[in-house]
């Protein structure tokens, strides 16, 4: 690698979480009934959903696995008989109860601010060993999600991943010898 002249890229800014995020993710209230959640996840083919409070701030995340474990635990404990629950994917055949998303969600909120450079987003995902982060605005309100595929898609389209990373890490732009395979370029 060699150092580029600073004058070449004075106006260049690394892409941010806002640039690559998926806006307005399907989210659920912490007071949503588990049966309603299961139905929505099936209908919209959602594997995980941010859990938000009344102000739109993230409180946690709930996944299909959380829902499956919840119903499995109910069946194993005898709280619902197997005759009440169908093996089919029709959620309306599950027994009703009073439990809500708050009872089964993971109350951890992993997020980045909308202005976070992609390199910081990638570093956070790697450090936490997760595939998705919430994106929040200045008030802490959920405005989107960014996942590893969003970051890779951006890198593949722009061939700027390494340069962006070096700018964030070393406060200088370095030329990369890394080349994106032709098959991945668009």
C-alpha cells in the first residue's frame, strides 16, 4: 500500500450506516401478544424483529427461535396439551395465553448511530459476533437495520471497503491492493 495525496480526496466521506441500512424495519411493541407476533412473523417471513417502546426506541429483539422455544417450553411443561397445538404452520391453532413479546425477547440492544461509518458498523458486528445492528437517529429512535449483507453489497458495488476502513482506523486514506472479483462487481 502507498499513501495517496490528501488533495485527491478532501471531499470524500466514507459511507455511513444511513447510506446502506434497510429503513423502517418491521418492528413490534413489547406488549404484542406472542400469538400475534408468531402470526406476523409467518405472514411477512420475518426471522427477527426489533422490539420498540411507545416512543420508537429499541428495547430488544425477538426471533423465530424465541417463539419456537416459548411454545416448546409450554408444551413440555404441560401448559398446553399437544391436542391443542397443530404441527402445521397455522399460528391460529396455537392456544391463546396472556404472554407478550416482553416475556420472550432478548433485552439487549445492539445499535449504531445513523452517521457511523461502515467500517465502524463492521467492527461492531465483528466484535459482538452478530449479523445485524439497529440504526438509530439522534433521539435514539429506531430508523433502520443494517446487516452484514448490506455492508458486503455496498463494498461489492463501490469497491471502497478497504479504503473506507483505513480512513476510519488511521485517519488517512490508503490505496488498497485488494481487488474485488469481477463476478461480484455490478
